[in-house]
C-alpha cells in the first residue's frame, strides 16, 4: 500500500505531531507521501525538520489555470459518469447556503487536481488529518479514485460548526476514523447511526519521548519558580484568564515568573494586558519556538499550565509531562484522560481564574507535590503517548498483511 497523507496546510509548527507520526510510520516501513492543500509560507518553517518535510510535500494550491483545466479534462475524459457523480456529491454534502454551494464547487475542482497528483504517485489509500476543508477535498478525490479514505479527528474544531455539518457524511465514507481521545470518539459517534460506530476508534497522538525524558534527569527547583505555557496566542487559549490568575498569584509570590511561548492574533492585546496588570517584569513572551529552543523551555520550567477554554487533548501537555514538569490544566474534553486530578496533575474549572490561581499557588508552595505529580504524569504520558505505542493502530490499518 502507498498511503497519502492530506492536510490543509502542512508542515506547520502547530502540526508537528503529524510530522512525528509520518516519520515514525515511515520508519516502520509504511510508504507515505504527504500532500497539502495550501503551500506553507517559508517564513513559518522555523525548524529543519519542517523545512525538510516541506521539500517532499506536494501542494495543491497555488495552481496555474493550465493545471486546473488539464486536471478537469483528464478526469472528465477518463470517467465522465464518475466525474459528474463526484461533482453531485460535492454539491450535496455541504453546508446550506449559496456561499457553501460555491465552496463545494471549488473543493471539487481542487479534488480533481489532487486526483491527478494521487495517480502520479500511485497512492492507494488517502488519510486526512482534521475534518476541515482539506477533508472535503480528500473525500471527493478518494471517491473519484475509488480508494479507501480515512481521517484523524483532534479537537473541538472538528466537532463544531462548520465542520460538524458534514462530519457525519465523512464518517460514513471513512474506512476508519482515528480520534485522539475517548471524548472525541464519543463526539464522532453522535454524528452517525450505531451501525457505523465500529469504524471510530481511539488513536492517541504520539510524542518523541527520549529528548523530553532526558530533561527530567537532575531537575532542581529554580529561583524564581518558572511557570510555562505553550500554545497559539488566540482567544480560545484563555490566556487573559491566565494573566488574571498569575496577577493574583504574583501579589504574594514575587519570585514567580510566567513564560509564554507561541504567537498569534492575541499577541498585542496580551502585551497590553500584561502592562495594565503591572506584570511586565514577571511575564516573558518568547514568541513561537521549536526544536532545541522549545526543549530548553520545558527543561527550565517548574510548572506547566494550560488555560484553554476549548481543546481536544493538547500535545504540549504530553510534552511537558514527559519532560518531568508538573501540570495544571482545565478539566475539559479529553484532558482528564491524561491529567488525573491530584494523581498526574491538577485540574481546574475552565475559565475560572480564581480556581486556576489556587491550583498554581499549591504547586508554587509545595515542591513535594510538584515532584510527585511530575513523576506520575511522566509515566502516564509515556505509557499512553510514546510515539512507538501511539502509531500501532495506524500500522494495523496501513499494513494489514504485516
């Protein structure tokens, strides 16, 4: 089998877990070719691994008018009935409204260009990550080629509007659906009759444990105590609530620092809030980091915090736990499947800055609690998310005769 991996934009920093999955599967003998709907801006490729992956990824967009027309003619002349049947499916399995009708037509055109690329590379099974527009294109291309199609679902973006409208149709089309948590599997199950539930399974995100586990060796409490948060600087990450919690904490704990790693649309508003709260000397914004620079942040951290208002199961939590850092996270979605309150970390009520401040204060003041949670959390993350373990279900699907 030759597997095609299709993502809306690949590679990008926030999808490094997909790259790790691809690399591990290739190391296990799976023949994978990667495809991206949109070419990644070279300025966003901040790691050598992403730059290497970009060189071997086939992009659908941008495309020349000649490429678009030739692809349509090739697929139309090759199988006119199938061409129009897939076009009808594109216009049927969509969100209501004229705009969605137009988008459905464009997704069909892109799918025919993708068909051409899949044929050229001999792909016999297509797998999408996320149930977004990339999956709209992927499922149409697989339908035209009459090859198996599958997808991985990650978080609330896959289960909320607009993806939720067509999610059930995609699940019914899929050979299998890989969900990163039991919570995610339950959300996918809601979209289809029980007769389709057996194709929906849990496939954990995988993390390269070795370099992270090495960071935990010889870890000693620093001064000041460093609290780390890693993620996109966007509204759903709840970072304004985190700043409010940290302001409350820092009122009586001057030796505590908060380090924010990431970039995004909330960057300037967060800077303004930091200044307003008088936290300029204790909140450090590092921007987006990858590779050794990100590892060094995990290595220096005493506490890791996620303040998200919506999530699937964040990879950064897995990374922090494997690095031997005690974690604080909201008790939502799939997070409690990894962070068990008082056992492998501390959970708090999402959006409750006072509850978050209390949890952080406990860890700041109790080094023994930090050490106990860090040790148990590292072991849980290793058992559940080490990349070699995580890819086993995919190996079963992609190498059925092995």
